[in-house]
C-alpha cells in the first residue's frame, strides 16, 4: 500500500481525485504484475534445473534416450518426473576414472567416454 501513496500524493497536489485514483490503480497493477513476473521467473529457473538434471541423470545411468526423458518431464511436469524417478535404473553413481563424469557403478562402460 505504501508504494501507491506517492502517485496519489502527486495527483492530490493538483486537486484531481480521479487522477489520484488512476495513479494508484496503475501502480497497484504494476506491483502485482511485477510479483507475478518474479514468481514465473523463479518457476522457469526451477523447471530448467529439473530438466537439465533429468537429462544428465539419464545419461549417467546409461539410458540412450536421455533427451526423450527430459522432453517427457518438460511436457508432463511432476507426473513425468515421478515416472522417470520410478523407472530409471537404480544404483550408485561413481565418477569415471577416465573422463570424470558420473556413471552407474554396475555399468560395464562409461556412457560419456565409452571406456570400461
């Protein structure tokens, strides 16, 4: 509410109540729009982080279709993420001694560099 007061005060100085109300309304809309924009931005950043994690995790676990899993999660949101987490190969991820990327401990070769 305090953000609306300067616009109203400027309009009141000129003696125009309608202009003061309009200024408050515009500033209020701008404030709400700004808050919504920040929330949308944060949601997009979190979604991008999850999509990249799914693609990297699927690649590290030796799945050939890691991009398809990322697209599935992108379009189906939490349901797709739940499906991925429940259906991915289970096991520990360890660093590859050759390339340093993570790979599934039980896999015979690294999905990144192809070495054993």
